C-alpha cells in the first residue's frame, strides 16, 4: 500500500510538473522552477567569463553582440505575441566572444551566450553567426537545461524543489545542476541529447528568420562545419552534435516554415 501511495504521489507530481516547448509544442518535464535555476546559471556564466579572455573591442566581438541582441529582440516579440512571455521571466540576455581556438558556442539557461573565436571562421559572416546564435538561444528558450535537471532529479529519486534536493543529496544535486547548465569536461560544456539538438535546430532556424536573417544560409554553415571536421579531431561543436548530413536534411524539411517567418520579418 505504501509503495502504491508513493507511486501515485510521484505520478501526480509528474503530471503537475510538465511544460510545453514554445513553437514545437513538445511536452517536457519541469520539476525545477527557473526562479531557482537561472540565478545559479548566472553564477556559473560569470565564472567562465572571469577565467577566459572576453573580446569586446573587435569587429567579431561586436558582431556577436549585435546578432545576439537582434535575435533576442525577435524572440521576445514572438513569445509575447503568442502568449509565451512568462517563459522569459528572469532572463538576462548576455552575449560574449571568448578568445580561444575552440570551434564551439553555447547558451546557459536564462540567455547567457558565449562564442569562442575558433568558430568565427566557420561562421564566416553575420548570417553564419546568426545560424549558431539561433540554435544556442533555442536551447534556453526550450528550457533544455531545466529539462535535463528535472530528468536527472527524477532518475535519482529527488522530487521537489532544487533546494529540497540539495538538502537530500547536496553533492549529487550540485552535479546535476552543472550538467543542466552544460558545464563539465575539458571543453567546459556538456552536449545535449540528440532530441534537444534537433529541436534547437528547428527553433533556431525560425528564430534567425524572425530576426531577419535568411534561413537558407543554415545548410551551408553545416556544410562548412563538416569540412572543418574532416581532419583527425572534429571540432567540439561538431563532436557534441548530430552529424551534419542529418541536420542539413532536417533543416531543409523545415525551411518552408522558416522562410514564412523570414518574409514576415521584412514587413
């Protein structure tokens, strides 16, 4: 009887703790509230900036900020127009270019974005940066970090708030938080699941289009990324993501919708 009661309680929590991803409509687990998660993500982001060399006074550094702000503005307008403005509560957008020969970029929960100088040559130009920016911002908008944290808590029997989980098992909860933020390993960032990556591709394509960037440049970016990964060691951005050919096929399937958003951005 006790096990049955616990099962029903857990089931009730799961049903109550579900959310939907804007645009895609996919249902996801949301045991953790962003009010708890975001402040901790901001602390970790500041640590990364302090440990690295942030580039602000170059054309590339300024372009990363420009593209980030443009996409963030377009996303905010879309979210507000479609009743998702609450999903952005607590967001504090920030965009930085870090001096390091790593072909990578990422976005922590709450809109904290970092590009590494190593990925800029693959991007080539502003539109290329928009491809990557849209994808990384999509991870935050889709709350992939929160979902990863929630799934980790569920698998480890930690139900309730993040603070409650911290009281139950502080070491495990801290590790789950770092994984949720994507922090870990030599690269500093852990990869998301294939499902999350493909969803970020879909949303990111729409986000760059909403911001007035031609989404048709996205497949070309992934072609360049594939060429960059033809050596012995693939770029970090490539090694932690699904294969370029798969992504290009999926992007082309979704291109007609993205082009509609692109045309709307011109009006």
